[in-house]
């Protein structure tokens, strides 16, 4: 199966998970997995949230920013992959001066 994100309508989600500005996302959801192509403009973020029943993998496609994982901040760049296991907390922040594009994969259960 191929997911063509260009055929999926873009959602603009203000203050996603309590973050700053808005998340622009095209989201595929088959009830088992959510796979999204997201964009955070400079200064935008996905707020801190805990994966209680699932996990998440994020691949940075373009740009750079910061991941806050269990309270620790680290830089993340194009080509990097961040993994947040079940039971852990993370946030994605675009603290750069250019757009941050990424793919996020969230299975229903991990």
C-alpha cells in the first residue's frame, strides 16, 4: 500500500497537545495505525504528552528543531528518527528559523 499524502486533506490543528502555534498535518488513519506528514512553522510545537497505551516514531524530513523526551532536551535534524516508547513523554519543538517537516507513526498499541 502506498500512502499519497497529497491526496489527504490538510488539517490545521491549533495548539496541538498544548503546543505553540499550529500543527499542519495530513493524517492517514486506518483504525490500527495513524501515519501523518506534519509541518511545524518556526516557533510552533507539539506540546508535551505521554503515550499511555501506544508509542510514536518520528522521522525528520526537512529542517531541524528539538525533542523534549522525559524532560531532557536534544536537537533533532533532517534524517534523524526519534522513538517515544509506551509510558514515556515527549514534545517536538521547531526552535529554528525554517519549517520543520516530519513523518509520525502512531500504532494503536505497542
